[in-house]
C-alpha cells in the first residue's frame, strides 16, 4: 500500500522534519519524497543504518533537490503525491526580510499552486506560534481564535503569518484540504538549538526561570 501512496516533506532534512520522515517510514504510512535545498542527501551514520537508510535503498523513500522559489521545481517534486507536509523555512534568527518573504510567502504560494495543479489531496503547513506574537505581550491559553497582531516582532514572524493565511485561504480549492500547525519549543534527539541554548544560558547564569 505504502509503495503506491506518496507524500512529500519540504525542508525534509530539518530537525522536526527528519523525525516526521522517520515516523512516516517506520509506520509504513506513505512512501516519502524528501525535498530540500541540498543537491544530494548526506546521511548521518545512524540514519544510514536505520529506517531512513533502508528506505532509501529500497526506494520507499527518495530524495529530491528542490528550491521553493522555483515553481517548476516544486511542481516536479510534487508529482504523484497525495499529501504534502510543508515544513521548509529559513532560519528564523536570520534578519533578512527578502529571504523570509521569498521562501515563507512566495515559496508557499508555489507550494499551494503546485498542490492545486496536481490535485494533491492534503497540505499540512508547519507555521509558528510567533505569528500571533507581537513581541511584547505573552501568549497565555491561546487557541485558533487568537488574531494576528497589528505588527509582528520580526520579518520571519510576519512572513510566516502571510504564508499561514495563504494556506488557510486555499482550503477547498480543487479539492485540496489544508491545515496549519504551530509547534513551539521543539526538542528531542538531534536537537542542536533549544536544549543546547538553555544549557549555555544556565551555565552563563542567565537562565533565571524556565517553565514548561
């Protein structure tokens, strides 16, 4: 069954995306097309020995080099896919509005257009809780009804909000079903950002209180 049902994971070599790819393979949900910027896939030795390496060798998973900013590139990567997990995004710490807009907004438009053109059934967009954060007021008990702020804290948040709004608006177009998720403070095996930064802050005496 899985060999006949393909999904695509954009940004498939990112931290959270790697875990999703492995889960999809492990539970035989879909054959997985891993789409990312690099020309080729470079596996960690543990990945090569694990589910991902086995799946790539058996063709249950394939890697495609794809730039979201190239519409033809995106269409080619999505051909034959039933589901697209759109997880690609530039580093949020890079203060470059042009980069963020070209990927988070224009790239997401290309993703939506490709899904509609190819009659992809479902599009799941990985957004960010920062889309409803104004940089001043904390978010407590927030849910889907929380509005976007009048002004975002940075260009990454603003462009992620634009991309999210586009995905929500496209729901139902040519049979495409869409949803957006806003994962926060992701950590776990392979995390090179959140926990290491907390440890560094604690060692420097800058971590006074952390709840969660």
